[in-house]
C-alpha cells in the first residue's frame, strides 16, 4: 500500500486559519453578549461554528508532526460545541448563569491544550475562548424578608429549617403573596404579626440566592405544604387567643405535615 500523502506545513496553516476563523469570531460574540436571549443566541451560533470547525479539521490532511494535535483539537472542538449548547440559560428559576456553567466545563481547557500543542509546532491554533464566571454563594441574613406585605395581626409563625440548605418560605392567600422570609440552613426564624386567615405555604431550597430573579441558582427544589396554615384571633374571657404555628421544613420523626413538589413556573414570586 502507498503511504497516505501528507501536506506541506504552509497549506495546513491555511486550513487551520480557514477552519478556526469563523469560530473565533463567534466566540468573540459570546464574550460581548449580554446575559439572556442575546447570550443564548451567541452560544448556539458558536456551538454550530465549533461543530463546523471540527468537521473541517477531521477531513483535513496534515503534516506528519501535526496529525496527533489535529486529532486532539478535533475532539476538543466537538466537546466544546456540546458544552456551549448545554450552557444556554432558560431564563427561568434556578437558572445558573451560562458563564458560570462554562466556568465548570472541561472542553475549553482541552481546546487550549490542543491549541498549545499545535502552536508549539508552528501551527497557530489559538482560539479566544469566552470569559467565564465563578459560581457565587449569595445569601440573605436569617429572617430577612424577601417580600413583606401588610402584617397587623397577632399570629406568629416559626419556621425551622433543618434541610442543610437555605430556604425561602412564602405564604399566600389566594393569588396574593402575604410575605416571603429567608431561613438559613440549620436555623429557625419567627414571623410575627401574621394576619388572621388561611394561607398556602410554599418553600424553595437551594444555593446562591439571586435577588433579581428571587430564586436560588443551584440545587433548587420547589415545594408546598399540602395543608393550609390557618391563623385565627378570637376574644375569650379574660383576653385574646391567637394562633402560634411552627413549621419544620425537613422531615421529622412523628411529623404529619405532607408536602408536594411544585413546578418552578407555578411557585409564587
């Protein structure tokens, strides 16, 4: 059999420039894009360009000394395309920032390593990868109100959070939110002056509280208690009786309050 012919270094350099140029432009657009629809669109475009670059390099003839590096870069670019797509945010609750997701991706590192290997041989395979962000760990103080309506009653609600993660507890009457309170993991908090009435109790747990979205960004759960929380104030001989309730977010021995999962889109804001 005749050996597979190789290509001159100059020709392979032109192939690299042609294959990687459009991807570099798309990655620069990701770097400039504002988070939201614009960033999601830029990520999808860059993913398509990464796929196209990988296909072009896979079909390319290479000099003998570039064959291994070309294969390494091809594999890394295919992974980059997949991870660019998976980083896109949905804009909903518990939505990790795409830049945070890219910060934990493995393909950008693989692309850099493959590019350095080829560049060391004289084949410029430099790609300007988009900026990333580290995961944040934002929290509110225990007992801080995320939202607080008009409270003027005598009822008292104590929430015990033994889940190990922070939580926000929200009480609603009908479609209106009465209040939402932040309860740190392993802590208790008490809300006073709760008005008389029947309330649905929702709670969400997770990590990294995004105040703008009023949601955690990682490890989220959304639940509600199946039974309502009923607060009553009545006059009795010698004074006034009012409701004092205690809710425990984690399951406890002997507890009888059941909960149900709630779709994120139906959780009160």
